[in-house]
């Protein structure tokens, strides 16, 4: 019997649930939002009332379904350090090459395509319809949003967010903690801690 705990009851939590149903016999949610309501009949636990020992005794694997990249990665690593296994969940309708490496705590959603020799880090979201071509490196905590696409040999740094419908040309390097705006076209390298947007994309904002 496989038992999964999903942390987060927002929209992404619902999507992860839909992806995970096929693979787990028992699924529950954990949240710090006391206003969270029942999700399709699956039980909700509240962090304020739930000890880690309870989690360890009642669940075999855990996945953090929170959109914020920094929070998702940090919470996942904290739970892993305490001794619970992080789930890796791949939707049955995703297309993933046999020699792709996918890290713990990552979810690959419906109609996503990951082609040969790509490496996907820990606690990433490869969202609906995203395309990751051959030999790409997606580092820990990255979110590739719906219908975002990248050519071969692209590297994306930790905790960067590639927003909906953006396109990244071949052989591009993108830094850490950056945001690629929705619908952007990336034709040159992007540094860390910036927001870029446009066609072609330019730097719109820098972060501390």
C-alpha cells in the first residue's frame, strides 16, 4: 500500500492530486490554512495539529505542492532531512525519455515532454504541456509553466520561474532566482535575479 501526503491545498495541490491518484492507494493533504475545505473527499490535516511522527507513521512519501519556488524547495528539503521520502510523480500522459534524470520531489504534469539526456532537479514543477528538449539541465526548485518550451542544451538555474507560453532558444543559460515573463522569447543568456519579458525578452527588473 502506497500512502502519499500532499503539502498544499491550493490550485497546484489539486493538480498534483489528479496526477497522483493512479499511483497511490491513500492520499491526504497537509496545510497551515485552517480555512481549507475538503478536496474531493480526501482528508486534510492541519500543520498546527499534526506532528512529524504522525506524518512518518501514516505516510510513505510526501510532495510539496506549493507554487512558490523557494518555499517548495525549502519545505521539501526540511522534511527529507527529517527522514521521509520525497515523491516523484509523472502524469501517465506525460512523455519522458528513458534516459532522463528526474530528482526527488518533482512533478511532471499531463502532456509535458522531456526529451533525451535532460536532467531535472529536485522539487521542480514541469507543468502541463511544457516542452524540455534534449540535453537541458533544469536545476532544483524550478517551475516550467504550462506550454513553455525550450530548445536543446538549455540550462536553467535554481528556483527560476519560466512563465506560461514562454520560449527559450537552443544553448541558452538562465541564472538562478529569475523570472521569465509570460509569452517571452529568450534568444540570449539571462543573468540571475532578474525579471525579463518581451519579444525578444529584455531585462525589466533586477532583484536584490
